[in-house]
C-alpha cells in the first residue's frame, strides 16, 4: 500500500462513517499583500474522499474557503 492509500485509510478509519469531528482547517489568504495561513476549527465529517462542513453563509471562513483550491486539515484523532 502506498503512502497516499495509507493516508486515505487513516482518514476513513478515524473520520469516516458519518462521525462528527473537529478538524483544523487551514487555507492561505493575503495579509498586507503577502500570503498568510488562516487556521480555524470546524465541525466536519469525512465522506467519499472529502471533508464536509457547513456554516452560515456570512461567516468569513466559508467565504474564504470557497475561493481556495488548496487547503490542509488536521485531526487530533
């Protein structure tokens, strides 16, 4: 099994199956014209290869994340 498949298996085992999880979601935004990471905790679950979370449409994290093509997640599980 390659490292990618190992990582997917870990995500499915720890965060899959409709389990609610608090994950740290990091995206890159611009501050004073320079790239800066933004990390926030979100309640999410892992399904079919993606993390799903929801929030109110006026919340900054939703507006920020919808424009990002790359992000990072971290789970304490």
